[in-house]
């Protein structure tokens, strides 16, 4: 069997409504590519039939559907999918496709120049934010980025844009060490990338806010801050095993 050129990982928790049109868009795009694309959906303990929706949407394309017995958190869902993906490159995206899936073509082209990690950013002058978040969420996002830069990983403009791709060997190095289940998973992933010596390429992307997002401001803001503290504590305790096993970046 031909190894997929790209795996697209989509974490999903109770996404039976939003997932069908997104999977249709991804599948249509995947079939138009001159290489094999694998689609990996991770059902993170859904109770609304998300798995059945994924099975119907992916019936005629190369795919995996992975299921958690209970809801573990978005970080856990992404980690499960990234570890199981079979592609030469692995990208994860939100179920709502806030960043269009066809941006993956541009990310792959950047990988082909030698970049091991490519991440989307909404926070430079070239980005096109087509539908903005409400002002409070935007301010809280800026605070989280500032805290992530100060406490964990400097010089990253956008931690929480859920459109990031990795060379497969790099993904294996990073996600075999990742431990964060909650909303701070993005910061942990980029912290591990930096500490393992992999350069991170930021690329401006178009982005559209989905007003039906599951983010709950106060609860998730507190959870994200506690996640940053957990990452610092794990790093201080030496729990991340930061000696790299793979080839040079």
C-alpha cells in the first residue's frame, strides 16, 4: 500500500452537526490531490453519534477513525491522532475548518523546502481574519499568547491557531513526549519542538471564527493558565525526556 503523502487529523467531540460538511470539504480536496491523503478523525468520547457521522463521511477515502471511551480533552484527541497517522507529513485542523483545508497545499510546499514544522498564524500583517472573535475572546487570546511567550516558548505570534503540520519523524518525536490533555496543548507542542531543536515556520493564514465554538471563556482561560503551569512543572521535573532520537532538522 502506498504511504500517504499527508495525514489530516481532526479531533472531534460531539461534532455530529459540524463534522459532515467539513468532512465533505476535506474529502473533496483530498481526492483532487496528486498524492494520497489520509484523514484521521479522533472521536474524543462523544455522545451524539460523531463516530457514525465520521464513518459515513469517510467511507470511500483512506482514513482512520479513533475513539476514546470518555472525553479526555482536545490535547489528548490531537495526540492520539498524530501518533496514529501514517503520512509522510501530518497536519491537524479543527473540525470547523476555521482555516481552509486547501492551505495544506501551501504548507506542504514549505515542508518541501526543508521546514520540519509549519504553523498557521492569524497575528501578523499578512493574515486575513475574515470573521473575528468577540473583543473579549481576542483580548484573552492575546493574554494567553503573552503568558505562553513569557513562561514557556518565546517568539511565537500565535499558539492557538489550530492548523499545524509536521514532518512525520518530527511529529513522532514531539507527540511521543506530549502530556497535556487540555487547552494548553499547543504551547506544549511548540515548547517541545523548540527544546528538541526543531525550527518553527509561522505562515499567515486566512481564518474565520465559528460563533458556535465550544470555548467557554472563564473556565477555559483558567484551565489554559493552569496548563501552562503544568508544562513548566513537568519541564522542571525532567518529565519530557528532551534528548532527541531522530535525525537533525
